[in-house]
């Protein structure tokens, strides 16, 4: 397979531990770290109470009082003492989509937001980190270090991914959510969670926290002007409508018209009509071969599938600054759980690999085992939820986060506070039944109860059964994948 280099790295960043190495291209300098950041990726300087710079936020961070941070963020404290506690209390209090580069003179680290919605990769040998792999490699190196066989066997171009910190290139590693990269040693370390998450004594209150966090992000976007919001028949977008009820005049809800997803269009039109939502249906647009391959290259050849071809569809939304999506809600849906799982269920690398639904790949198991060793002290259900968050969302869901950079993406379900609330819910609140769960129902009910009058993710009649059959006939590999996830 002949790789191509992207035509540009717009919206991406490069971090170098050696400030002299970026002497000609650096756009920002900290105490001991240089960065080259390309528009339109926003940059926010983080200062302590004395005005001393301690790092940079790249992306769209949102403050605790629901405002998008621009240019400068001053903390109400002096940055000294326990740096881990400071990062957790000050940086992970933020919502939005961001990476944080810490350089306070004593510590140099790279952190992701709660779900890694802006991803990062790194080369330990050259002591550099970047948004995507091909920023770290010239075209010849990219070709020679390409994991061609693994790329094919994992079906990356269809729907596979490289989990457990691997990328499509030898020697380039992905930083996973809940881990930071030490920019001195170029080693990674888990920083959250340090202990099991306490069970919520009042599940409804935890759901109220999720709703409040969603409103924080959506109101921040609405304050900047009109924004687009995804609308389908599914769980997360129903939660978006509920959370956006009081500010819906600032939003245009968007649904893609495409073959095989008629339910999304039908239900979205019903919701828009019944609840007076401004709604726009946009046609599916497909890229030609060269454009699709350039998009694929901008992910570092780690993400393919339908998005590689259909990404021009969102070009119709570039007239507004923000597009609001529903990623992150899956963390509260027990996505990797099986029906009989509980906190005492044994979990080994083979079993975890099977739950990901990926084809057998013995070379990956040591990496999965290493990840699993880092969470052995936690209950099994939390291990599975972290696996979904870190090995799937961080390594697959947001691998293409720099492939299409406008409009800027925000996902209101993503924040540390929201994830803690989700993971604190009793298991029976998170298990899926009839394509939804008690958490989703409670959040929607608290925000806009009438939205539940229309079924979520189903027609509610015979078409649900025929739809499953037709999908299996169109995409038989999904049946194999589902069976692998359920039974190993």
C-alpha cells in the first residue's frame, strides 16, 4: 500500500522537548518546551494567580461557569505543591475539547481531556509529540515504518482500529485518555482513576449532574452565536435536545439523509415538528479517491470506514463555528459488558480483545495485557468501562479529530464530572434494554420529559425486526463482530 502525505496539517500541533529544534517554526514557547500550532486550533495560555504561565490549553476549553476560554485563563491560586492534585482540580474541572501542555519549570507533561477528544501521538526516540503520526515522519519514513500487515488484518480501512496505544507506524505511540506523557522521560503514566468510583447514593442526582454538564457546554457554544447540533433517532442526541431545551433558538438541528439510516431522518423530522426545533436535513456527499485518501492520511492511517468517503457531508456546516455532537455518552452504557458480567467477573487479555470485536491479532495481546495490568486494582465493570473509554474512544473514536477541522466540534457529554457521574451509577441503570437504559431515560426526563413520547433508536413496530435483518444482509461482517463481542 502506497501512503500519501497530507497536503496540510491545518488545525494540528507539534511539541518538541528541545526548544532549539523548532527554532524556525515554533509559534509558542514555554519555559522548556516549544510548540508549533496551526490554525484554526485555538491556543489559551494558563497562568497562576501571580500571572506566571504554567502551560497551554489547545482547543476549546470551557470554564466552570460555562464560558469558552479564549487567549488567557488565569487560575485563582498559586501553582505549587501537589501537581497531580492541581491538574485534577483545575484542568479537569473544565469541559470542552482540549489538550493541556504543562510546563511550570519543574514538570513538563501532556494531558488529554476526559475522553481524548483531541488526540495526541508521540515518538519517544525523537522526543516529540504531535496531533497525528505523519507530522513526526517524513514520507519515506512513514512508508517504511507502516504496519501494513496489521493495518490489513485489523481492517482499518473498513471499521477497525489500533488499540492499546499503538498507531499505524512502528515507534509512534498514541497517548490514551487518563494518562499523561512526561515530556522529560517520554514515558506515560495513568493519572485517573486512582481508586474505585463510589456508587451514587441517589442515581437521579447523578443524572442531574450529567444534564447540568451538558448544559454547561451547550450554553457556552450558544453564547458565541448559532451552532449546529446533531439529531438522529439515537440515545445521545435525544439527550442533547433535552439539555438544549432552554437555548434551542440558538441551534439548528442537523440530520444526514443517507441510505440505510431512514429511521434517523424519520424520527428527527418527528421530533423537530412536534417540539418546534429548527431542523435541517443535509444530503450525503462522498469524496473522490484522492480526497478520501488525503483525509485518511490526516488521521495517520488509523481511521477509515465510511467517514473517509463521506466526510465532505459536513462541509455544509462550515458557516458556523461549532458543531455539537453526542460522543461520550457510551461511557454510561456498559458498552463492553456482557449480560452475566459483574464486578467479580474474571477478565484477561483474550476476553477483553474479544469484547472489542476485532479480528484475532496475537501481536496485540501483550499491549492489551500491559494496559489491563494497570487497572487490575479496580472492579471488573469499571475495567470494562475504562477499556471502552481508553482503548476504543481514545484510540478509535477520536483518532480522526484533526481530519476535518471546521466547524469546531464539541461533545457536551464529555467532562470528568460527567464521566464520574455516569460511572457512579448502579449497573442496572447502565445496562441496555430496548436500545436505551435508565440513565438515558432519566436525563431526558429531567430535561424535557415529552421527548420520551417517541421511541429511542427504534420505530416501535415491525420495522425494527426487518431493519435488523436488512442490516445483517448489507453488512454481514457486523454479525461476526457482534458474536465475537458477546461470546468471544
